[in-house]
C-alpha cells in the first residue's frame, strides 16, 4: 500500500473543479479533505476523501477542521463565481470571497499550515483588446468577481511577507470537460457555463442556448475564450502543491492553452462531436464580459512541467458530453 503523503484541505471540494482536484490528489498519494458548505457543491461529488461540511465564514468550523486533519496544505477553490451576479450584487462577492479567504488564511496560519494553492482567474486582467495575457499583464478587473480574486492574491502576498505563508496562484481561463472515468463532472444549479448549457440544449433539457452578444470586436462578433480541460487543470494544482512542498517559493501561473475560440466556433465543434444541431437564440451582451481572454504564457509548462494533454476543444466537448449523458449525480 502506498504511504499517505499527508492531508490537504480542499475548500470547495464538492464543486466542479475541486472534485476533480480531489481525484488527482488522491491519485498522487494525498488525502483530500473537502471543506464545503454544499450551497453549490454536491455531497455525491466527494468520493476521494472525507467531507467536513462548513462555511468559510465560520472560523470555529475552520479551526476544528485544521485541528482534526492537520493538513500539509490548503487548496482554495470555494468562491462565488458568477460574473453577471457579481456586477449586480458586488457586496455579496466582497463579503463572501474576500472575507472567507481571510478567515481561511488566518485559520491555516493559526494551525501552523503555511502552504496554500489558490484558484484565481484570468478575470483579474480585465479586457485587454488583442493582447495575449501573461502573468505580468496589468490586472484591471472589470467585474467584482475578478476584483475579489485580485484582492485575495494581494492578501496572500501580504501574509507571505508577514507570516511566511507559501502560496501558488493559478489564474486560469475557461474550464471545460469532465473526468474521463465518469466519477465526477460539471453540475451547477443554475448552470451558466457555455459548454454544459449548450450540451443541455442539444439533449433537450433546456429550450436552447442563448448567445450573449454578437457585436463584440472579434472576427465573428462573439466572445473569444481560451479553454482548458478540468483534469489538466487539476493536475496543475497538484504540481503547484509539489512546488510548494519542495520549498521552491511563491509563484503565479496562468493556466491556458494559448488558443482562443469564439462562442460560434465552440458551437460548431459541438455540432461535429455530438452529430446534433445546437438550438441557438441570439441576445444582448451580459454586463462584465470581456471580448477576448487568451493566455500567452508558457510558465506553467516550463517551471512545473505541466502538459495540458486533454485540452483540445473536441476532447473537452466529448468528455463533457459523455458526462452529461449520465445525468450527473442523479439529476
């Protein structure tokens, strides 16, 4: 039997990305301990380690979890993450995301846990027209979601100086796909991400796909995004953890492929992968959406040895389609 390498507290481990990270952590010899309030996560997604049901706003619950499991590190995924909602109700995002992260950091330090891998976002960059984004691109978020993630990045830096908090920050682009083994996948309520919404429309589980904005300054008028497979993303987080445990210092990494696809191009690929028509209705832009977000960085590949092998659009759609057909956590 492989020796356990330590426990890792995974906030949001019952969610989409967190559940996949838990699977990869378990495969790497760690015990992922999910800390989740299950407001948007799924208890059925917690398959690779124990569940501590609790809220980041509850410092006592965090203290109990740290005392019980004594984790070697934290992976912090839990967050409010709907861009449109963050524009309408920014206070909820500042209280939930930033306040929760502060509680988590202080609880970790109190327990002597000084390693954290943080799930950030390319939304911290804002809208840089025609620019490939790397880690040194100025951060000018245009919505409260991106602004709160940027604030947490700065918070990690301050605690790194004052308390020796070691941290790796991943700013990632659009996450898609599902575990190819079908153990976990993407289920949100409500679902807002393009690919699962599109696949639900193809399957007849919703009336159609609303195309939000056709007048962006892009070749076909629709937003362009860089898509990365959720399993590749999860593997990067474990590589980031290994980086910290090896004492290699604080670092920021973009996670993207460097290839952008418009919404219309994603629709075209889905039609080919599923061999079904995609019912589409055109609508106005959503507030807070950037026209183009594409990574121009290879730092994660060069420094972590990351290889996003599954991050091709046909593969991501095929894996997501396979998961969607299972019904996902008994939907």
